[in-house]
C-alpha cells in the first residue's frame, strides 16, 4: 500500500499459502481481497483505495464500505455479476473509442462503469461513476503526434 506519490505505507511479505485474519467473514474473498482488506486495517476513515483487477471484487468493496473506506478498481469480466446488462464490446466499438456505459447498484453504493478504448475496460467503484467526463489527448503511433 502506498500514497498517491508512491511512498510505501504498509506491505505484507508473501509467505506462500497463509490465512489472513479478519474480524469480518472473508471466506468468500480470494487471497488478493484478503490482502487488500488486511492492508486497509491501518487507514483513516473515508480513505480512498485504488486496486487493480487481481484485488477488485464487489464483496471486498462492500466490506471496505462497512469499514468506512471507498474503493475503485479495474474488474475482470468473470467477476461481473451474471444478470448485469452492459453494452457489448461490439456495440461500444460502433459508438467509437471513449464510449461509456454505467450501471449503479439498487442501493446506490456501488457503480460499474464500462469504458471502450481498443477493447472494453471495466471499473468498479464505491466512490465515483462516469461523470464528470473530460476529453484527453492520446499519442497516435500512426500519425506520431497527439
């Protein structure tokens, strides 16, 4: 775990197969989720946590919310709930690079955003959604400029 400037705050050495202790029921969390939860023990209330797809899950984010911490992370397709109806990559490709689709959970505590670049990218968050959107420039290999 580190600050936005990359300054390490806490870490856990990988010791092979271990059981990470937590006061919550974490039996359904994978190892990445358990590690993220353990590292969050030392955070101040209402901190924002950003994780990559190996740590992101809806269950982890719900536990973190109950601990008064926000979370945002990229999500693997196989971790998206089955009944979730987001636009397909094909439809988003027709709309062009930068197209966005969003679903907010019924309790309004969690948001799933799909953004299309060269392919669909999934983002799960308990802190923010697709708005506000801004334009950004990007390097073009073909044209060799932004």
